[in-house]
């Protein structure tokens, strides 16, 4: 019996998959068990982020892309949030927390930046670089607001910085950042 609805899953880069699960079975689903909180949910705040990063020797960018730390953050939005928080993608993830897991100013700035970037991206319909489209078929427009992503060689937009946006490969992904103002 058809409900009159269609579900379309288009993933040309093959990062995702789809599995239909009954609502009552979500808590027991092994694929969802290890996921971190949704970055726009109530559970994601500086306290939670700091607790997740205590003792992590990995880079901050790698930690943010780890879906067990926070679910749903992708490369573009991590680059943009780190830039807005003035934090280096190479910084050790553990530097956002005290040894007891308490957040510092870096953690608070980063959470605020993640929220701002994601809310702006949602409002703009996402980022259409190659193949992303909204459910309506329209392109997203957040790519026009990128401050560092895909801006290698351009001047940093931070007032008074004077740095140049650079790109390097980190964990197999392009990382864009300003080495002068992101510490």
C-alpha cells in the first residue's frame, strides 16, 4: 500500500547509506549506538564537547569529523566553524578541556561557531558545490558565504589579520584555514 510519498536517496560520493528502521527499534540499532549528539540538539554544548575531547591527542578537526564525538558535522562546516572560532585545525583536541573535562573559552567559542555556521547553512539551503540539491530540487546557497573553504590564496577576512587562506590535506580531506589568525 502506497502512502503517496516518495523517498529518494542520491549519494554520488557514496558517503552514506539508508536503512529504514521502525521508530521503536531506534534505540537498539547498532549503526546508531555510537553516534555523538546532533550539533543543533540540546545535548551538544561546550560541557559535552569538552568531556568528549579530554585526553584526545588527535587534531581538533579530526575529532570534530568523528561521528562518535558529534554526529553530522562535515568537512566544509568544520573548516568554517574553526575559522570563526579562530582555532587551528591542527590544534590538539584535548586543548578545549581541562584535565577534569571542563570547557574553556576555546570550547565555548567553537560550539557557538558550529551553531552559527549550521544555522546559516540551513537558512541558505546548504552548500551546492557539485551535486547537492534541496528536497525541492533547488540549489543551496551557503557556498557564497564561505569564509575559508575553497578560498586558498585569498586574503583572510578577519579584520586586521592580513593573513592568506591556505589549504593542506588532513586525514585525506582538504583543510582550509588562516595560519595567522587560527591558533
